[in-house]
């Protein structure tokens, strides 16, 4: 009987990752307020909370292990076979990056488009 972990490898790559999330359920909550500036009302985006759950994930990393193609393909196969564990491990980081990107986008739009102009009568 064997009980334990097999791989404790440090993986570093210099290539481009290709990550596909399929059939994703998304939930985005945006916390906003209103502020009067220069006689107009603007939306102030305070916070964004995101959550998502894919039904499937496909990952392909390039140039891992000093361009050792066989080892790179083996790691890709292990990650794709065990994508749920891979996703679970990186989930918080992915959600954090996605939330920050959405927050920045919404704030940039809210700064230049007043609520009054956006919701004309």
C-alpha cells in the first residue's frame, strides 16, 4: 500500500500559457456609491467580488524545464487530468486577478461617464 504525494517539483516556464475554462458559471457583485462632482452625479465603484466555477479546464504550458519537451508534455497531461486540483490550488489567485481587472475597468468607465449622462430620462 502507498499513501502520499509523488510530485514535489518547482515548475518554471518562459513560454506562453494557454488556459481554457469551459462552461463557466460567473457571479460578480459590485459595491457602488454615488458622488456629486462638478454638478453631476458619478458612480463610485468601491469593491468588486467575483466568483466562478468552470465545468472543465484545459491547460497547456510551453517551455517548462529548460525546454524539455517530454517533461513539459508530461506536466501538461498531469495538470489536465487533475484539473480540479490545479484549479482549486490557483483559484484564489485567479479570482483576485480577475476581480482587480474588473474593478479597474469599472472605475475607469465610472470616472468619465457620469451617472446623469448614462441614465438620461
